[in-house]
C-alpha cells in the first residue's frame, strides 16, 4: 500500500517544512546577535545542565507489551547568546545539545526502536539533539546590581543526531546488555523536534563583564513524536534540568 499521499504523510511533510523554516529563521537571528554585538549590549557564555527526561505524563497509556515508563537521566550543554532589547528585556538564543528519553519497564516486546530486547526488560532510551532556542529573557537586578534574577520563555527547534537503547533483563539473573545504537534512518525516526522552553536563573556578577549563573530549565515537546514502536502511537517528551554557567558581557 502506498502512503506517499496519505493525510499523515502530508501533515508530517508540512510540519517538517515549518520546523526547518523556524530553525533557519532562528539561526539568522542567532548570528545577527553576534554580528550586531558592537551596536548593542550582548552577553555570550556557556552553560551545563543535568536532570531527567520522560514522557510528558505518568498517565500516558502505552500498549501493555511496552510496560510502564519512568524518568531517565540526561543533560544539556552549549552556547548561550543574549542581546539587550531594553534594560530588563533581552533576546536569548544559542546552540546546545540536549538529551531526551525515558525508561520503560516490565515490557515483553522483542524490539524497541529497532533494537533487540530481552523478555521482561528495563530499557533506557536516550536521544541526543542539536537545538537552537529562541526566547525572551526578563531580568531584575538587586543587591546594588551585583545580583540578577531572571526568567525566560520561548521555543526551541532541534534535530536528532543519535540515539541509544540500554537494556537489561529484570529476571533473577539481572543480566546487563550492551548499549544498542538506534538506526534512525531505517526505522524512520522523526528526527525534527519543536518544543517550548522556559526557566529561572540567578546571576552573580564577578566584575564588570563576568557573571556566574545558576539555572533551572523546563522543556516540553510541542508535538507528539516519541514513536517507541510502530504500534505504540506518538508521545511527547518533557525535560527538567538544573545547572550552572558563565557569561561575559561584550
């Protein structure tokens, strides 16, 4: 049966086109921030965060042979760029790598995302995305402008670079299996990702141009794309990460 003209195929192509346009526009904005750094106050730095990821709700219903799901550890790290729009508002972007995934338990299917599994498995699924966020940041200086409290909210677009499934049997032997890389091409994994992002942060000025930051970030998929098996349907991912970073004012 040919699905090339099916409504689902048309919708997926349309969404992929919109996501690619969003990524292109965001990249243009990102590099514009760097080029225009001489004309406006610009902040550039690095950040590293870690936390957990899972499907968006514990009530997400999966086929019985997939078992139950819980959180899996993950991380986010990369470059952050901010350009002041007003004294309290700035445009925030950057390039980062983010891990998404979940843990499945007590399942009985022989394969997951193309990877072979034992019976009664526990499988930790992780996908690594390169992402470009675009958000508005709101900040309030306190303590004689030595401390900055801030928050941000916006959208993020990404592309899945790689993924893995690490599984083990939950039988009495508790046998640990090797990690299997996901075959995203042959499995037709939906690699483009569009989501919402937001967070809160605390910045401590260490001089006129240097600032140390602590941040907490929440990220959620905008569309259900976590296809675990062809028959499982699609689900969304959510991330909660905490970390630190260092930025410089140019």
